[in-house]
C-alpha cells in the first residue's frame, strides 16, 4: 500500500509529515498532522488540491487562536497559510483593501489606519488571521467581519477558485455558513468611512487597553470558549461568562486545564494540559450550566482531530 507521502502531489511549498500542531495553537496542545502543507502561493495550493486524491481530508488552520487540536492529531493534510505571500494587504481605493487570509487581523487594522480607512479598528485586538476571522465572523467592540466584508475568495477541494459575495453568506454571532471544504486565500474588506490616521490609532490603543484589562490575553487560551446564547443588542442579553460564573465554575479545574479566574468564559492550559483536559473541562462547564440555568452553551472554539 502507498504511504501518504507517496500519494501527495509535488509542491513548491513545504510539506512535513507527522508534524506536531501544538506549537501552532494558542493552547499549545494537540497531536500531529499526518501532513502539514505550507503552500508557496495560490497557484501551488490550487494545483495541489486539484491533484490530491479525493479520499484525503484537508483542514485549513490559521494561527490556532480559536482551536483545540485533539491529542490524536489530524488526519490527512493540514494547510497553513504561513509566510509573506499569504499576508499581503493591498489598498484597492475607495476604502477597500485586499487582504491575504494569512494576514494577522492586527496587521490589517494597522494597514487600514495608515491609509486613513476607519471602521477596521476592531480587528486590532483579535489575535487570529483573516482566514479564521472569515470562518468565525470574528468581532469585538464596535464591529465584526460581516460589517466590513465585500467578498471572500479561496480554493475548493477540487482545486477550483471559489468567490463568495457578502450577501451570499449567512452570518450569526461568531459563525458564518461559509463552505467548510474551501481553503480561503484572501478577502476584500471595506472600511466604514475615512478618518485621520492619528484618530484611528487612538481608537485602536483604547481597544487594546480595554482588552488587556478584561481578558487573560497572555495565557495559553483559545479566547471565548462558548458563544453568548443571545446576540448583542438582545434586551437582558444572557452572556456565557455570567452563566458559567453563576454555575460556580470560575477557577474550576480538570487535569492541567482551568477556567480562568479573570474571565470565566476563557479556558486556560495552566499546567501541561492535554487537549482532552481542556475539552473535558469545557464539557464539565456545559453540564454545570445546563443543570444550573437550563442553557445549552454552544462551543465557539473549534475542535478538530482524533481523540488519543
Ligand atoms: C486571547 C484571545 C482573545 C480573543 N478575542 C477574540 C475577540 O475579541 N473576538 C473574536 O471574534 N475572537 C476572539 N478570539 C478568537 C480567535 O482569535 C478568532 O476566532 C480568530 O478569528 C481565529 O483566527 P485564527 O487564524 O486563529 O483561526 P484558527 O483558530 O486557526 O481556526 C479557526 C477556524 O477557522 C478555520 N480557518 C482558519 N483559516 C482558514 C482558511 N484560510 N480557510 C478556511 N478555514 C480557515 C479553521 O479550520 C477553524 O475552523 C480570541 C482568541 C484569543 C486566544
């Protein structure tokens, strides 16, 4: 029988086998990818996907800031858009920017500020990439991706280009219905008006400070674990952190994982946690909240891969 290495098409980028994924996630947990592919550019990715046997699964990841990779690792090919080719930010005029899916959200916010494009400041505090932001409808403070997206572009599992306009996408709180078998390569964003770069920079500094005060952003974490059950603006909005606190889970532990004392919708890897510790603690919290308030919290963090 052919090995996975023998079945993969030739590429110009890099392919590594049995590559640990933990270093590529904020939680620093998880097993290896059967194969980890870092494409050189869009053409390399398209040719690879077109020639890849259909039974080999493909999973794209960003910088793993919203991800639990399970301890048994990820089957098939994991695609990571790392490097300059994937992180370009190109002004298109009229407040629009073409942004690579591998670009960090904060870099996009800074590039927009430099161009005097207002409305993208919220991206400064989200520690992911544009690829992850598209999938998650990432947002905070006064904006989310749905407010600034014109179109998302990627390569389908068959190697063909895919383009999706904003009005074709269903957005909800930290969720989009973008197809799961597309590796998104870039997006076109548009600002919400113009402002002096200094005014935009001041707003970004304010967002950064507020986040630092409220969240454990220097820990091994995946950010908000569960989506708020009610969208922003709902009267008497129920927040996940309040329900978790009320259920007595602040500081709760399982193995090396802990519910943050600072923000109890954040789970932390405090002491060499495994992915099973973190996911198990999340399920403990869900069960406690369900018993306390009857609410079934929905995981906002994506969990991928095999159990060990
Ligand atoms: C300290 C901290 C604070 C956070 N604060 C916020 C916040 O305020 N607001 C917020 O919205 N989020 C927040 N997050 C969560 C996270 O940063 C976002 O969800 C972010 O958009 C994830 O991007 P990523 O590149 O890390 O994606 P990953 O975590 O790597 O992946 C997330 C999902 O996107 C998919 N994906 C990633 N790239 C691609 C691609 N190119 N093509 C196809 N699919 C892709 C993955 O398969 C996965 O399903 C926070 C996280 C942390 C650790």
